[in-house]
């Protein structure tokens, strides 16, 4: 079962760690391949395309290691392994090359498949380190035995997701046949695109707040609801943003702490994030966040 309390708002769950257990320890456990396997044992299939829906009742049945029963050193190893992998881009359990194979082949672009990455979550050393730490927490003391179990687990998961992908591809072909002669509505096209993004590029659906560390000090800026944001340094204001052409007829100004904060604020406004956007107080943290979020937006744009 899930240790700690669990509540649901629609299909988004809120988890709290048990008392005395770091949230990153629980996060490491829940992101391990052992729990991935448990999710597919207890989740419920939706349709014929291998999609899965996990309700609260399903989550409560899942088998999840209890960190309260583990030694401190074991918990710390899980925590460190999770920290080592949490900031990188999330990969699928099938590589991008495998996921794109059907569409590229249909378009006669087989040669371009080789340019796509063949990496997946199951080929990442940091994931294996996390899974090894979780198995040790479960009581598998032998390093050799843990390696054997992980080899078998990864082989099974790779076969499972390959089988699932084949079902999806067959369902896509069936839908195409059924839709021949019919005119697709904009809503249907939008749903199909979103379903593909959600299924194959889930990491692209991350929000800005997924990138900022809210445990560190941050500023929240009130952004005018009209006007064109323009960087401007006046005699009395530094690192400011003026909103030219605001409906009020005035030229509202937002003054930030640093150039890094201003650059990040402009990026967020451009993305439509103007409801009191939160920006780190630390200059280096703001610059790092700007670079990571800008790279994410570029990747998302290129993929879409």
C-alpha cells in the first residue's frame, strides 16, 4: 500500500511522507521500477491501446516498500540516488526511435530514424542505481542477486512496453481505417494530438512550478494584465520592465532585483505566466532556472 496519506483532486494525487521520512526518500521509492511494475499490476486498463488509469483505490492496493522499516543508511542511499536523477529530462520506457518507428516508416523516412535517440529509462545508470537502492531497502543484501533481479525486471518491462506499443500501433491503424471518408473536426484533431503528446511525450506537459525549488526564497511579481513588456533601466529604476500601451493609459513598471530575475520574468510573461509568477531571490538560482526552463520550452516547441 501507499505509506502516508493520499488524497485526490480529479486524477492528481497529493502524497505526504510519513513522519520522520524525507519527501525525497518517498519520491525515490515511488519513482523506482519496482513500483512501476506494481502500478501496472494494480492499475486498470483503459480501452485497447495499453493506456492505464490509476484511481485512489488502485493506488492504495499497490505494493510499495515501507521506508519506516528500513535502516537509515538504506533510506539515505535511496534519497541520494533520487537526487542524482531528478533534474534530468524524463525518458520513456521505450526509446524515441522505437516510438517514432511507425510514423517515420509510413512517411518513407526510415533513414532518419537512426538520428533519433535509442535511450530509454531502462538504459539509464542513475535509474539502475535507484532501483538497486530500493531492492537493498527491501532486504536483498547480495549485490549479485540485486543485479540479477534488475536484469530480469528490465527485460520484462521492456517486453511489456513493446507489447503495449504494438497494441497502440494496431489501434491507430484501426482508427485510420475507420475514419477514412470522414472529415475530422478541429476538436477531434486536438484530442488526437493531445493524446499522442500525453502518451509519448509526457515530460512536455510539465508546468513552470515543476522547475522552481519553492523551498528556497522567491519573489512574486504583480504583472499588469495589458501592455507590451519592455526592459528599461531608468535613472531611478534598475532591472525594470515597463508595460507600454497598457489599457489604463499609464506605463506600469515592475522592478526586479537583478538582470537574471528580469530575464526570467520576461520569459514567463512571454509564455503567458503572469499570475504573480514566482522567481528565485538568488541571482545564480534565477539564471540557472532561466536556462533550464528556456531549454525545456525550446525542446517542447521543436517536438510539437
